[in-house]
């Protein structure tokens, strides 16, 4: 079982005192009143009966829609940096990071201080009614961080899918064209439009069609299937001849590292070819950085590794250290394609989330998390390779990714390279029992993705890797025992 520890240990991470002090200074300067828990509320909390994961799970099953999945059957009570405690006091190391949301860790002190300071000023006006400075400041910061030496503008929304929807809307408005080209194994969200662009049926698209028209798909390079970059580009050119008139295509959208599709990085030559095709036909290139952005790969945006500059970037997740805000960043002339009122949303660019995002970006800069991601990725990749050779020979098919955005893929054997989802599930289950939270990914669910907070200490990383190795050994042993029965 996971280690039981009621009291969290002190935070140990690369975070600098400068970051925390700056956030505290902002909080002191802007706070209007100290927030104190009312005595009746505190007393009621003290009298509240202890609960269990099982009891909460029963309530969840009765109250929450079945389509909302949960990877771990435990309920969070407290979290700190790369550690989490459940309602029973069990401690876990978090290698899932809330699905790539926590590059700066759980409850980064600078992020929390900035959010609390903003809460003491105002929490919502709707930017479309009464605008506010945090929205403008975050837009300015994102424009400065995004690649490209041209003028940029930003739209802030609430979720990643909403950002992708708006990127397509902006592209269509600017080009006056309807078509969008996406790729197999890509993931862009759970709304109908973004599902139409998503190249994975189960569980996302199952039984919920039909999807919007004018969405086309090209194959993503796949070494196992023998699909090269040249094959992908040739298929795209064929698509222009058979189904998608290039003069009616508004945008080509692609994740720089496939997320749900298995953490496959886009080859540099693929980006270069797509940029050339877009320039030739007047098509906009969209880099969907929802999962890969904000230091996860060792760069602010993963496409920067290629040197290619997109027309539009979608971002969310780790931008605000756990707070819900997303954005579309792009060429100013493209972003201005719609008239006032054509973009927005009631909660879009919430001031508290904007304040948190500015603090998270400051933390990434001050604590050197771009370099930390690169070093962490190199170290973990080498350790996984050694682990696979020693503990699971001929079962760990691939270790891939960019920076600290890594995936470990399991197969039944190297000769057939058959995806092994059963072993993957077993590793994840054994890891959870030992106190490590993991998530799967990939078209066949046979890869484990690594999204540990970049602020995690070396000691926490070492402990998590040791648990991963033990879980892998247990999963292999259980498999052999089952086969012998």
C-alpha cells in the first residue's frame, strides 16, 4: 500500500526564495483583508467524521456521470509540490501532474500567493463587461514568449478544447475557408469540433458522432507501421487531390508531441514540410501546445525545438499552475480577423487564473525550469533504458519524448512488437499500491507517460523511479505466475 503519512514533509525543490518573496510582496501590496476561517466552520470541520476512499468512491458512483473517468480510486486530501496525500493519510508521489497541468508543482507558493492576492481585489467582472489588467498583462507575456518576430495578439479562454475551437474559428474567419486538416492519433479535446479533429476513437469519439464536416485527416509518421515523414507528406498531397481542395483549407493543426496518442514528437522535417505546404497554399499552421507547453519539453513551446514558427498556438494546462485558463496566441493580423464580440466567453481569462498564470510563468523563469526539464528528461530516459534491460528484457519497446515529456511503451515481445496494454495497466496498478501515481497513453493504451512536476526534488524523483522499477518487477512476476497456472 501507499506509505501512510499524516503530516506533509517540508517542500524540497529547485524553487527559489526570490520567487516566493516576490509573490509574497505582491500579496501584501494588493490584499485588502486577511482571510480567516469563521469559527463555526472550523468547528464543524473538526467534528466532521473521517471518511475513506471506498466510501467516497461509492458516493462518486451514485452522483457523477459514468463518462467521467478517474485513473486512481483514491481521493485527494492535500498536495505539496510532487507529493499528494489521500483522505486516509496515504502518501503518493505524483508522476501524472494532473495531466501535465503541474509543471510548477502542486500549490506553488508563488502561484498561491498571487491567486490569493487577486481574490482579495476582485474575482470576476467578465472581461467583456469591465476589463482588467491581469488579462492584458498575461496576453502581453504570452505574446513575448511565443516564437516569431512579428506582432502578436492573444485571446484568453478557460479550457484547452475551447482554445482549439477558437483557433479554428479565427483561422476560418481570417482565410474565409472552412477546411481543417488534423492527423491520426492527435488529440484536441472533447467538444464535437475538437473530437472531429481528434484521431482516436476509444474512448473519446465512441458513440457520439456525427462530427462537423470539412475536417480531414492525414497519417502521422509511425515507425512500427512503416509510415515515414515522406509517406505522411505524400498522403497529405494526395488528400489535396482527392478530398480537400487546398484553396478551401483554413488550417493544419498538430500537437508537437502527441499527447493521448502516445507522446510521439513531431519530427523536425515534418514541421518544415508542413510550414512549406501552408505557405504555398495560404493555409494557417496551428501548433496545439495544450499538453506540451510551458517548459514540459525544455522550451516554452515544444515547436521551438524545430525552429519552425506557427501562425497560431493553443495553450493551457501548466500555464497557470493548476488554475483554469487557456489561450490562443497568434499573428496580430490573424487574431484580429473577427469583429468585437466575435471572441470571448463569460469566464474567459478569469482574473484569479490570470494572476496565477503570471506567477507560474515567473516561477518557470526564476527557477530555471526549462533547463531542469531538459536535464530531467535526459536522466530519466537513461534510467528507464537501464531499468528495462534489467527488469523487463524485450518488453520496454520504446522510451520517447522531448525534455521531461516522456513515455515508456510496453510490448509482448520485440519480435512482434504487439502492444501490451495488460502489462501497462498492471505496472500502473502496482505503482499506485506502492505510492506512485501514473497514467497511460497511446492508441493501444500500452504506454506510461511521465509528467512529474519539474519542481520535484532529486530525492523525490529517485524515490518515484525506484517505485516504478519495483512495480514493473511485480507486474512481470505476476504475469509469469498467471501464465504458469
